[in-house]
C-alpha cells in the first residue's frame, strides 16, 4: 500500500503490514525555470508588486475567507490565484481590486507566472477535505525559488516546517505577518535558504519516487512467489487488508 503523504501513512499504517509513504515529489527542472527571470505573462504583466500567488484547483479546500481578510488588511499586496474553480459558486468568491483570478493555466505556463511572484501562498482551509493532503505545491513553489506561506497543514509542517523559507500561520493576522517575513526573505541578497531547500528537493523527484515504488512492488511480487512455494494461506490476511 502506498500513501500520498505522511499523515495518511500514519492513519493507514495500523491497517496493513506493508505500507509506504510517498509525499508529493517535484519536477525540479521544470519549476526551477522560474528562478531564471522568465518573461511576465500578458494577463499578469499589468499587476503591481508585491505579488503573492497560488496555483491549483480552487475548491472547498481553499480558505476564501482568509484570502478576503488578507486582501482587505493589505491593499498594497496583490493576491494572484491561478487554476480552475470546482464545487464553488463563482458569485461567492471574495472580490477586491487586489484579488486577481487569472483562471486555469497549462502546466508549461506555470514557471513564468511563478517567476514573477514575490512569495507563494497556500491558503488551505482546515477541514475534512484537507485532513490528509500533501500539497504538491510546496516543493513546486520552493523549486521555483519562492518562499512559501501556508496554513497549518500537517504534512507541510512535518516535511517543510523546519525551513525558514516555509512559514506556517493559522489566523489571518498570523498569515499576514508571515507574508511580511517571507517578503523580507525574498527581497534579501542572502540565498542560502535555497541551497538548503535544494538538498531536499534533489531527493524527491518523480523519477526517484517511481523507481522506489517499482522496487517495492517488485519486492512484494518476489515475496509472493516465494510464499506460493509453501502455500498462499499465509498471504490471505495481507490481501484482504490491502483493500482497506
């Protein structure tokens, strides 16, 4: 059994004898292009700075109340949201001069948008839909060279919370303060934080994830073949538990 994050792994570990966590990986080469100073996309070019951005599906996992509070308290910040809207009434979205919904984008377009942000944000709501998420956005934003501010998602805290460039904030006031701190990091000349992050990113590519998963599958198949020599009875509980 593979899980897409550490918190889900912890929840499923007692239910199966062969569980392995695989938190979100990243295509460093793709998102790393954002560090090269790419040209600003046309629909973003006219938006002032500083820009605090997010890309991903905008749905029940998004804390739109938080976004509205930040936009109101800091009208000098531009909040940019890329991605399709799902399960949300468009009429319910917070509207303000400094909130920009730029719609869905192609995967290949994302580095250019990210390259021209100051800070990346992950304004996830804390609810059942986010209880076990392991956002792919965290390593993608970091690979793009941007500090990240996130609500207290368990997997983000466990995997990334120890880094200065990843700020965790629960309330709107804390989130605003954390963005201020992230903007200071982003505008500083010291890029040591990137080197620290890059050492971690180098070990979580999708290729390595695929290779490690394949190795575990091959080991399980080999073990099953070995067990079959002595009868399949001992494997029956494992097979049943795998369906949990």
